[in-house]
C-alpha cells in the first residue's frame, strides 16, 4: 500500500504541478471575488478528481469503445490548452472571467490543465498495478492527497492577487499564457512523436 501511495503521489504531484498551477489560476480568476475564487478552486479540484477517478475505473474501456488512442487524447488536450494560452497572451482575454464565465473552473482548470492526459495515463497505469484492497486504498489516498495539495496551492494564492493590482495581474496573465502555451505545445509534440513511432 505504501509503495503505490508514494509512487502515485510523487508522479501525479510532478505532472499536475500545484506550484506551477498558481499563476494560471490567478490569471483566470483575476476578476472574481475571493469567495468566487475559492469556489472556483474547489470546483476545479473536484472536476479533476472526478475525471481522473472515472478514467482510473473505466479509462481503458472508454477509449476502446470510442476507438480513441491515448495519443489522440493527449493531442486534443494540448490543442485546447493552446487556444486558452493564445487568448491569455493577447488582448482578447484581458478579462478572463468575462470571457470564460463560471466554466473557467471546469475548463481549462479542472480539465485538461489539472486532469490532463499525463495525469490520466499515469493513473491508468497505476490502476493496472492494483491487486489488493490495500493497494487500491493506497492509490486512492495518493490521488486524494495530490488534489488536496492542488487546492491548498490555489487557495493560498488568492491573497497574492490582492497585492498585485491591475498591472501585476496583467503580467501574471502573460506569464501564465506563455507557460500554458509551452505545456500545450509539448503535449501536442509528444503525441505526434508517439503517433510517428507507432506508425
């Protein structure tokens, strides 16, 4: 149980990157009240946990039924993130809340940023190693602790937003867009590379 818990937690912590999520969360929730920001953080983490849990239980069956490869899922997630990143980098997304509405917590925060292809695939791999109640508990505990870390990171980032003011928010938004675009391009590149290798 301990081994699969540690493996799950460390792997998903690195992939989902709670610290790296902070600037993107700040830029996407910049126009909201602290209460709405906390609700957005809770919703994003809940959506991420739900998506990853569903794929852990039924992922292989879902992809097989829809005839979707993991690479196609990864490429689609990368393209979706790239669209959001481009909006953050341009004046089209100066007010993320107005543009994205309440759904910002679900897309792109909940998925594919948190519950992205990398986290989903890693969880599906760990699920295949479950062979007892103890290992299943360890996997579930690892997933829960990572999502708690994500929630804590986002909630503690909210006071930072009050200090940044408008110019600071704009800077954070541009940095988030740059980081997000790099993540998106890497996701697409990895998917294309795998496609070519398997061709």
